[in-house]
């Protein structure tokens, strides 16, 4: 029985992992902590049982193998470091952290102590993502020359947690949202990112919070020269924003064919010789982030799983692109 202790409930994403562990026959909840009274009440209203006020109090009291982190984004790095210092494996909602120095320390501790690090990156668990990966890596599209993706989200200004808009607590919209594509696109294509040519974040819709940059776009290259254009802005309308066809819509332009997927579609649009066909995904059953993390713990992880090295690499890519946007840097090696 693998025991999970939960540290922080800054975002509702972590609630799904809590419920999965709670309802599992081979996983167990050892405890949960939250220091912010408002976030504690919100979590308890969602069915979370909060037992402790801090990670140090919790880890000095409970026996666990894994610490699951869902705190305010800007707090996650130091919580992960504290857990690793206690010899605990870590799995976090995305982003794992928001600062490069935190990621460096997380990577160092994980390597020195042979501790695993997971992240709630969901793209690998999608049937269409697994299906388009199979198409691309079997050569059906030919050489991948360009990728465009839109990962825009609704801002939901009236319901989004207030800490999002407090300077230093969010970590940037690229770090927040692009992290999915930072992991997903290399996994799908088999290609590593090479450079960030340009990135931009700016304040557009949340004018009452001028420090919150809800616009985010990027231009990158992959190791074969493939160009990547992405938009991860908070520009999707609040009404129906997660169900519109534009939500996580990604188009792969190959030398032999074009393919497009969207988070709201169960099929892959494949264009060959001018004809567009909606294809059902053909691939092995996708493996989600939690199964990958547990395989990593057991030492049975493979290239099909989201492993510690994948999490660190994706997080490093996302933070580096965020830094390029923040510092107005261009043509930066990754």
C-alpha cells in the first residue's frame, strides 16, 4: 500500500488526485495539510479532510511514501524540496515549481536520494494524443515541419482563486499552461525542443490586475528544424470555454500529411491528398500520469510512461520559455 500525504490545495486540480487515491484499493491517504484558512475551507467543502496546518507538522507526524503537492503555484517548489529532503517521493499538480533555482534543487535531491518526481500532466493520458503519436512515429505524416497549438483557457475572473493575481504567486502564464505542451509535443513527435525564438506575455483582459499577464504566445524550434507556434493565453470565453473546438487544438504539418487533434474531439482529423478524414485513434491504451509515476516508483517505467526525467525536462523547458518572455530574450538555446 503506497501512502500519500497531500500538501496544499491552492488549485482544484489536486482534488482529482486526492479522490483517486482515496478510492483506490492499493493507495492510501495518510494526511493532508493547508496553511491558508480560506483555501482550507474551500478544500473541505470539496470533501477534502485537512488534518495539519503545515508540511513540516504533517511529515513529523504521518508515515508516507509520497507527498502530493497542490498548493499556490509559487509555493510548490519549496514544498517539493522539503518533501525530498525528508526522503519522500513527490507528485505535484502542474507546475511543479515556478523558479529555475528550485527546479535545480529538486533535480539534485531526486538524483542524490534516488527519489521520484511526478506531475499531473494529462496529455499523455489522452487517446487522441496517443493516437497521433502512433501516426507520427510510424511515419504516416512524414517529416514534421511545423506545429501550431492553441491551449487558451477561460480566465474566469470572478471565480479563479485570488492568489493568481498576487505578484509572485502565479509564476507566469507560460509556466502555468505551456508545461502541458512542453512535455506532450516531444512525446508525441519523438523530437526534442531546440530553441525558443521569441515569447511574449502581456496583460489584456485582467486590466484591474496589471501585473497579471493573461496573454501568452511563443515561437520555438525542435531539433529537426520544425517550427512551433503556440498560444496559451487566458482568452477563451468563460461560457463553454472548456468545450469549444479551439480548446487544446494542435495541428501537425508533415511532409506527407496533416493531422489535427483537439481536447474536445475523440477523433483525429487526417488530411492526405486534399481529403480530410476523421480517424479513430489507433494505438495502445494511453497511460496516464499517475500510472507512469507509480511505474517509476516500482522501477518498471518505460518510454511510454511519464518519468522523473520527463517531468524535470518539461518543467525546465517551460520555465526557460517563461524567462525568455519576462526578460525579452530571443533565440535562446534550450
